[in-house]
C-alpha cells in the first residue's frame, strides 16, 4: 500500500530533537486516506519521541501537506554529490 520513512535528530535551533519525514509513498491506494494515516502515525511518533516539530521537504505534494496543516517555511537546497562534482 505505502510506506513512510522518518528519523529524528538533535538540533541546536530547536534545543532538542526534531523529527524529519524522509519519504512518504502511497502507491496503489492514493486518495484513500492512507497518506493521511501514515502522517498521523509519524506525528504521534514524533510527539512521543519528544521532537520539537516534524518537518519534511516536498517537491510535488505541497497541497497534500498544506491540507494536513503543514506550512511552507523554507526552501530546501541540495547539491548532487558524485565523483564528477567532488573536485569543484
């Protein structure tokens, strides 16, 4: 049906742990509430683990997360890393 991968780590900014959703995928049951349910589990886990907040980066699912009450708050920047770019 789908999966969610999340972790938490300590930060100085939050003065404690924050939780981060790395991946959320619902393959065969889209629009069934499965993604919402998976995010609910992640939110409960983040809360129980003492995380100050739950964050994620999304390129294509912004409206989904906005509908769940998440806010756009930053731009995610990244740099591809491979041997061809390592020497630059």
